[in-house]
C-alpha cells in the first residue's frame, strides 16, 4: 500500500505563513524554516510589546504633565499629591491631553489645587 501524505494541507500551511512574511528582508520572506522562525519570533515580540506600550504611554503622559506643571511653578509629584488631596480624580491620560491641547483648562486645574 502506498504511503499517504497530505500534500494539500501541508502546502497550504506553508503558503499561509509565507504570505504572512511578505515584506521581510532576504531569506526571511521566502525560505520556509527561516520565515517560520521569524514569524514565530514576531508573535513573541507582539505579545511583549502590547504590554510595553502601556508603560511607554504612561511615561509619556507623566513627562507631558511634568512639563506643563513646571510652567505653572509645580513639580509633577507635587501636582499629583495636591490633586489627590483635593479629591480630584482625573487620570494621567486626560491630564496630559489637557496639558497639550487645552492649556487654559490645565491652568484652571492647577489653580484649583494650589
């Protein structure tokens, strides 16, 4: 009895992954083993960086708030402490957006906690 091999499914699997690696450099786009390894590694990076993105954005918001707060004569930590003490619950994302796009509103918030 001849050996039964499912060429259709294995070829389709390879084609699917090679399609996902289009645009990669050199052998990473067309050599099966290299492309598969690169694609799998890319999934690991994607998983890791979905978490890192949250950290980087928080750091960016803090820098923007700090810069705007220093223009008003306060440090970031002093501003956040005063906001907490005053009972103003506003998150860093919104505060950074106000500092960038609506400086008057940010000044009003700082004036309220001073």
